[in-house]
């Protein structure tokens, strides 16, 4: 069975961890693209220009296939990886977590850094509202006025969302449905004579 849902966060959230004078501020954001990631990291660097490090990790796409982490000058693997670990262990995607570090004068060592970045990221995620979204697909359906009733009957029966509808000589509908229902619903439309069904 194809799983057509994924977990993400609804709105930005924050978390805080302090250790030996160092302050680690975690920020979690819902994101949809690497361009958004870049903008948010740049914004935080501006906001916290006197902070020593701005380490982050993100994961994108409903299939969770795009992910990256960045240590921003901390020893390799001590910051970005533990942050990414929290995103993975919460099974989130379309999420960016940035941890801003203000250095307190005392070195924390490798294990101390890993714990600090992991905890600040975990706090930011714990304070977020985690939501489940469905993976949806869109189709354009073109039919004659006479066939509209048959099309609407399938839409109602399959609980499909109509995004827009235009009528002149023909009716053109943009519909959205869950990925798991795609095959079955599209097959029902295609059984109707003379109807054009196109993925968009």
C-alpha cells in the first residue's frame, strides 16, 4: 500500500539550550524549497550577526529524498548531523532546523557539541505543531456540458476536491485528489466516453 501522507510542521518554532555559557537557539521552519532554506539561513545570520555559528539541516519533498546538513565551522559532524538526526527521528520533511550558537568562552568538546546541537534542535521540534499532510495530485478534466453530470457524480462519490471550474462549450475542471486514490479515480473518469483527463 502506497503511503500518501507525510509529516511536517505547521508554523515556525523555537527552542533553547544553554551549556557552560554558550547559548544554542534552535529554529524550526516549514519549507518547500532550497531557495527558502537559503533565505531563512541568510535572515538568521543577519539577525544574529554576532553569533559564532549558524548550523542547520533540512529535508525536503514528500518522498523525503532531499536532505542536507551544514556544520558552519564547527568540527565536522558535531552540529549539522545531530540536527538532521532530530528531523529524521521525528520523521519530518519539508522542514529546516537552524541552531544559532553564541560562544560562551568554554570549549565543549565533540560530545558536548553534539549534545548541545541535538538538544537545541529537539527543543525547537518539540515546540512545533507537527501535522500530517496528504500527497495530492491534480488533473484537468474536459467534458461536454451533457457529460458534466456523470463527471460530478464521480467527483462526489470519490470525495474529490474541485479547484476550479470553467464552462463555455465544454466544461473544464481542475481537480485535486489523494495520490493513493489516483489510479482508481482516473480509471472511472476514463470509462466515460469522449472525456479528456490530463495530469497537470
